[in-house]
C-alpha cells in the first residue's frame, strides 16, 4: 500500500510539463520497519517503473522528504532523477566503481563493515574531486542497501539488488553540477587547544596542562560535586581537527573538517579524558555542546551559503517567497538566467531527529524555508559521510543544480 501511494504521487508528477517524463535513476530510502520487506518492495517498484533501470538507496531509522521527516515509523521516500547514462554509475561490491571515473559520489555504507574509515577514504580517492556525501545505514533489523545497475538501456541485464555489508551508491560525472555542505549543530564552549600528550583514546595533556583539569575549568564544574559534573560532561562533546588545521571559524562555529565525538570516560589517576576517537599528539581539540539553538543556527548558515553561491537573483519566485515571512506578490516573474536547484539529498544523524530541533520535522522545515519547495529525499543515518571523512551528529546537505 505504501509503495502504491508513492507510485501514484510520482506518476502524477511525471505527467506534468515541468517534470521529467523518462527518469532513469531511482533513489530509494526506507525506514527499518520495512527492512524485512526490502526485496519485495524493490521488485514491486522496478516492475511498476520499467523505464527506471538503475536504483540506489538504503535504510534509516527515519527518512527525509521536502518539509517533513518520518522518524521511527513505517515510511519510504523515492526520488527519480533525470540523468543520461553517461552522467552517473551505480556501484557496489558486485559492480565496483572504476578509478577516477567520477567527480563525486553518493555513498551508503554498512556500519558493521571492517575498516570502514579506510574504505571511505579509498572510495574518495577514486573520484576526481575526492568528494563523497552520504551516510551509514541505520536499522534495528537488516542493514540493507539498494544497488541495481543495468547493463543496457532496457534494463534486461542487471547487477546487484538488495545488498548487505560494504559500500554502494551512485557516482556522478563532472557534467552533474552539485554543491554540498556539512552542518555540525554544535557550539564551541572552550578555546581550541593542541593535544600535547595522548594514549590511544585518552587525552592526557592539552597545551601542556592536565587534560582533566583543563576540561573541568572550561566547563565550570568540580569532581567534588559529582552529580552536577556528570550531567554537564554527558551533554559535552569534543571537536577534533587535524594538526595545524584550526577547526573553529572566525564566526565561532565549527568548520566542516571538524569531527565531533563523545566523551566516553574520565581518568582521574592520569588526569585524562577519554573520547570516542583514536588520538594523536598535535591534533586540535575544543569542547562543544549540542543544543537546539546551535543546531538551528548552523543549519540556517549552511543553507544560506548554498543560497549565496547560487546568488539570490537566480532563485525562483517560489523560493524567494519561501525565504520571506512576508512574501512580496509584486516581485517580477521574469525567467532567471542562472542555475536553479533541481533536487537535493539530505543525510542527518539519528541523534538529530525530532526534538533536537524543537519539534517534529523542524529540521526539514528549516531547509524547505531556506531552499524553497525543491524535490528532496534522504535518511537518518548511524553516521554521516562527507568528503573523505566519517562524521557523527551532523547533517550533510547536497543540492543538484541545473541551468
């Protein structure tokens, strides 16, 4: 029934003059309530859309569409993409991606895959720009991925299907214009300091001082009041940057290359702080906090960066209205000459859904308000992929543009 509703909506849109009548690629995201039925769903959709030979997607705790999220409930989201066979290639373990063929790639990965960070870096090296975007499957049942690649235009010879383990996704040629941004949703609450001594996951010294003492001073807590201290530490994370690369911008927000990680323990004997990352001396660390205000402000910021790159005068009238609390009906409806957003993919962390932004679907409504009513799909992941890095607690927003 759910697939029937999705197909009815799609087929109604495909009949309209402004939509693609013969799209070739389907991006399919399902919540884990449907994971046991993944093969039946894929078979049904492929049979109902015989003109769509190639498919990619995965499972999440929630799925995202323009203006709404469906979190921890049965749901699916499907976007059909109007691309030529030369502009993209679906890849998986059974159909690997040739080196240096693509400019960028949408990647889905099984979180249980060994050496995942190394595989992501290796996959990024197979693209000309070294740019990946996507996320890790999130499921309480099967961590399924969809990856169907047709050998011919008719789709009679295909590779892949419903897969588990490893990486899959869609690689895009340089002809496909896209831009992507990462939103961290965290606010630094301390100066950035160099890790001067560490052992494994434990920070022992920050800028030559005992790491535990530095953290307690930065957060304004004391181990003599353990209940208060534990509550504050549990709501605090660390932002890590590579040696010599500051992760805090001039405006005070975390940069795109910062990896946000949990504090997983304290070591009073060695005056250390344990974090969920393997550490090396020379890395930079800042303590940070996640809250509704920081998350909303940072998401608005990345949407604004995308708007500015497109330039305001190239936005559609609908998008201009969406950006304004008081739409101006007298704006001229002249055709725009610059690029416009053709569609978007948004991958957010399972820890960011719902209340983290102040209410149900608030995260997607912010994006809709900023970008306008553009086709958008995505999912809530167990980890997010951007560039050649694996992130946590972030949102990765990618928009495709067309002249």
